[in-house]
C-alpha cells in the first residue's frame, strides 16, 4: 500500500500542496484531476521525490524519503509530461537508462529494453536521437523507459497529452494491464472521459488540496464540474462507455 500522509509542499514560501493524505493499493489506477494550477504535477513530483515535501510517504510501511535514489527507483518510476534530453541519446539508450537501478547484465538489460520498446510500439525508433522525435514519440519513449525500469509504482504526468487517438488508447490499455499485473499506477489526466473510463478511483485537486477521492461516478458529476471547472457539461452514458462533454463556460 502507498500511504501518503499530511503532505505539504511549499515553493518560495507559497504553500502549493496543503495537507494531502490518501492511501492506494497495488492493482489500482488512481487518477488525479483538477483545474490548471491545482497542484497535480507538484503532488506527483513530491510522491516521486523530485520536489521536497513535509509529511510522510510510505510504501508497504517503508518510508520512501529515507531510501537512496537508486533503491527508490526499483519501487517507483516517474514519467514526466515530456522527456527533454539535452544529450544526443538514442531512443535505445534513453530507455536503457531505466535499467540503472539494477545490476549491469548487459545482455539481459538489452533484452528487457527491446521488450519495453516493442510493448510501447516504438521498436522501429530505437536508433533515432530522442531530441529529433515528435512530442508524442518522446512521450512513448518516456513510457518505455518506465516499463524497462520495472517498478511497482508508475507515476505519469498527463501521459496522453501529446498522443494521437491510437496511442492514447494503447497507452491507457497498457496502464490497465500494468495495474492488473499488480502494479500501482498514478496519473494526472485532464481528459475526464478517459479518467472516468480508465481509472479505478479519482482524486480531485483544487488549490493545492485534495477535495474528493472516490470512484469516477462519484467524483465526476455535472454539479461538481460546474463548481470546480466553471463549465457546464453533459455526462453521456451508454452500455459501452461514459463520456464527459464540455458544453460551455459559466460566465
Ligand atoms: N517551481 C515552481 N515555482 C513556483 N511556483 C510553482 C512551481 N511549481 C509549481 N508552481 C505553482 O504551483 C501551482 C501548482 O502547479 P502544478 O504544476 O502542480 O499544477 P497542475 O495541477 O499540474 O496544473 P496543470 O493542469 O496546468 O498541469 C501553480 O500555481 C504553479 O504556478
Ligand atoms: Mg500539471
């Protein structure tokens, strides 16, 4: 279980995350939704130990703060919204970086990297320089790196924002599979239809606070979307899916 307790993040003396607590279990996909600037990225960066926080974050009772970065990387992998690499790394090398927490068995690691590239559908890009890829392709490289890292907790910041429809669905299906394999998947996501469909539970963030946590049908309601996003929406449901249709802004 991942246990986040009383987490605060302060940047330049401004409280950005305020007293956030929740627990989540392996096998779950937990989505973070909320308006721009609500604190989703900052909270998931705190959980990923990229920004400093006060409070406690434990994985099966073990404090993540007290682990070395290398030890933590065996538990947790963070996928940023865009992978910016200044060094002219190839796709293969970038994904190979995901193997850094493990012993260096070159042949074994290469096999794992190829498998991750194949699973994400970008094996054909393996010799390309990451900096020359499209935004969506870079997002897929970051995802392949996380898969090669083979961590129990995957944390993704808007993983579908630069992807076309095919790769959006492919990536979200893959996340579900990874959760079904017993991993924990946390992701920030703006698309509420996808949030509804692919997340087991959702957390709604507003002004640095976690205001609601529950099943998608309980968190996403037209009334709450009016209050939180200041938008009128229609929630469309049929036997196959639920979609959140934005209608117009509330003046
Ligand atoms: N390094 C920083 N320095 C100053 N302010 C910051 C920093 N990082 C985040 N913030 C502020 O913290 C607040 C939360 O930002 P955050 O990126 O976590 O929001 P978000 O919910 O991810 O938004 P979005 O949906 O736009 O990605 C914003 O007001 C942002 O300006
Ligand atoms: Mg963000």
